[in-house]
C-alpha cells in the first residue's frame, strides 16, 4: 500500500468516526428530549382514562363526544387568555405601520403618496405583516390545533377496534346496516372528527344564545 492510499484511508476513517460520534450525540440528545414527552403523554393517557372511565357505561360514542366538546371549549378559553407579549408587540407594530401607510396615501399628490406607501411597504410594513402573521399562525397552532391533535392521539390509541371489542363487545363506535350486503362502520377517528364539527356548531349556537340573554338583561 503506497503512502497516498494510506493517507486517504486514515482520512476516511477519521471522517467516519467523526460522523459516528456526532450521530451518537444527536441520538442521545433526541432520546433525552423524547423521554419526558413520552412520560407526559403516558401520564395524560392514564389521567384521561381515570377521568372518563365512569362515562364508558354510556358507550364509546358518548365518551368521544364529551372529549371533543371538552377540547373545543378548552381551546376557546385558552384562545381568549393566552396571548404572548411578542404577539401583542408585533400586532402594535403592524397596526402602527399600517396607519402610517394609510396617512401616506392621503397625501395631496397621489403619485408621491403611492411612492411613500411603497417605501413604507418595503422598509417596514411587509416585514411587520409577516412577523405578525406567522406569530398568529404559531399561536393558532398552539392554542387550537395542538390540543385537538393530542386528543386525537388519545382517542385513536385507546379506542382501537381491538380495544373496542374487548371493552364494549364491538369493533366500531357505530355500525349502520343497509340491507344484508351493505354496512357502514364508524371508527373512533371518524366519529371524533364528526364530534369536533358538531361541538364547534353547538358552541357557536350557545355563544349567540348567551349574548342574546345578556343583551336582554342589560336593557
């Protein structure tokens, strides 16, 4: 083996060991991050099982509906209460530059007003808008989407066809027969989605009714 080949082999060996070391560090880091998350999710499943198990005598469909309605109410409440300082700051910044742009458009010279507005867009308003938009999107995900995804994970883990068969004597939440050859089976996931939609509708109706009652009392 000549000197050049030996040098190349040593170089490749060092590189491969370096990547292996980095891979081990990354794997250990991810394991360390995932372990508390997994523990939290397992405890959450145990807590929900304990909380809702007395309602299972009314059937899995009722329990899943209660879960869906509960998570919808929870997201509405959190949405009202959870507002970060950064979101408020970005909202103020965006509204400020939007107001400045509107004032610029009121300039007597229309061309100069458009030029000023364009400069404001490029310098400040576009960035302020995107920062505000993405912060709002993140807030929406944390408040509205994440809780629903967690409950979806719970429902699809606990109310699988095998678990439903063991606990309730049937593989599906609901089964509808249309003659001897046609049967529609409703899974826990499908029923949860239906319940989420119904819960939003019911919540909107209740909100309107409460507003009307409050308006009548205040008159």
